[in-house]
C-alpha cells in the first residue's frame, strides 16, 4: 500500500512490535512523544492517514496530551492507541480524546493490520474539510541574531501597529523574556505569566483568558513570563506547543518575542504552528553572518508555507554595507528597513508607550505602520521593501 503511518512511541519494544505486526504492509515512521511539533510536521508532510500513539504504563496521561495536540493540528488524521496493558478507565479516556481503536501488544498481533486497514478505508471516504475559518497557523515569532538588537522595542511598536491595522481582531503579544510587571517596555498589571499558563494549559479557554489578561488597548492583550532552557524540551516543550496551539485558536494573531539564544529551542517546540518568522538585526557584518547561519537551519522546524522575514534596524543610507549586500549574504529578502532615530526611541521607551502615541511623528513609525498595513491587511503577500530605498 502507498500510505505511510506515524508511530509516536518512546518504547523501542512498541515500535518493533508494530513493524513486525504490519509486516511491511505500510511504511512506519517513528517519532518520540516529547516533540509534538515534530510529530505534527511529520504527519502533515507525509499526509499520514493514521497516527499510532503508545500509552505508557507509568504515565498514561501523556498519551492523552499527545492525542489532544495531534487532534488540534492534524484534524484529518485518525488516531490509534497502542498499549501493553490498559485499564478500562484509561481506555475510555483515550477514546474520548479521539482514539478510534486500541491495539494491545502481544494480543492483537494478527488482527492489527486488518483493524488499521479498516480505519484507513473509512478515513479515505471522509469528505475533504472545507477551506475557511481561522487558520491554525497564526503565530508570529520575533527574534534576533544578537542580544544587542532591541527586539523589545521593535515588538512593542509592531504589535501596536497590528492592533491599529486590525481593529476588529483579537491580538495577543507575548514577551517570553520579561518577568514581573513589564511586557516589552509597557506596564503590565496581569498577574498571570506565560510559564504559569503552560503548567495549567488544560484550563485555557476564552473566559479564562478574558478574566486573566486585561486589555492593554481594545483588542490587544499582553502576556509575559520567561521559560528557561530546561522548560523548552521534552514534556515541557510539548506542553508549550499545546498552550500556544490553544492560544492560537482564541486569538486572531499571536506574536511571540523570543531571545536569540533560545530561538532554536522555541522553533523546535512550536515551529509547526509558526506562520511568520521575523529576525531583527543591525547592519553589521557579524550579524549578517549570524543571520545567514540561522536561516540555513530554520527550515528544519518550520512548515514550508511559513514566511521568513529579515528586519534591518538602525540602517544608515550612507553606510558602505548596502541592503543588497545584506540580502545576498543572508540569503533572505529584507522586508523592512528601519532608521535608528535614537531620540524617538528614548521618548517611547521612557514613556512606556508606542511611537504612534508620541506627539512627534518619526520615520521609524511611518515605515513600520506602512509595512504592517500592507502585510496584515492585504490578502496577498507584499513584495515591497519598506525602507530608505523605496520599493523593489
């Protein structure tokens, strides 16, 4: 048969049992349950009709989380549980989570191929889901190639302009670096933080978010909370993936600011749901080289349709390093070129307000506003370069 199946299991014994039971009737791609982002990318890339998930005896609830995550991002895939032994109560929980069947190793060896075949045949008869509705991939991740690039300032103005451009939409801005009462350079009186939300992700719904996160401005909510390196991999990374997926369903746009040192770990955890990746850099040679190396890696974690954008911040027209040189080296088109305008930055940062609320207008704000409106309000992607050199 030409279908390929995905097996989510950490136990080598389960993987071996499945491959022997199927006797090469299907190609089985196995993946660890700790990386749900990779699971979803694999399922989507392969078009797998069935995903088999192992239920561990010492941690059966982990399978429930895995089922829930796969169901949210891969609605068309049918789910089957595999267990060495399972209680009636856990079997009911798994079925409620979306499993169509449960195979018991050592018992269902001969019947497994036929049962999987029936589920695949039923899946192939289902009508193709209609297009439309809110996209699952509405998460924008903003990072940099160096700590000296101020993504904090860029993001606070970026999300403010998105909020202005989309007055009827709900926007969530997450500053994964801030702790305490600040999000970017804004005051934030929310008592809930991102790391706390990840630990209680099962209870995330619209009423919870509206009660926990006050609006900074109409349609815009802010969330802070740093996740340490150890909280971005394994089960913790899976919990983060689930949380961001749920938030993506509650908001029209989710923008996440991530430290450059943790960008690869964030992409590994949530990359499958990222629709846009913004990389901020200064027009200096070492950062151009870092950008080149970074963009060579990101395809490993991002879906093919993800838009990768390079932002050059603090550009001077008279500098010898041109935008064309930067694009050629980095291998990515520069979407937006922003001036330094240090006085306006200081006024915005010290006042704790976006540039658009200052009495004096700046070229930085004008270019960023035009870019956001072209990108987020246009149905087709913009081909313009916003900056000193005008349009391409």
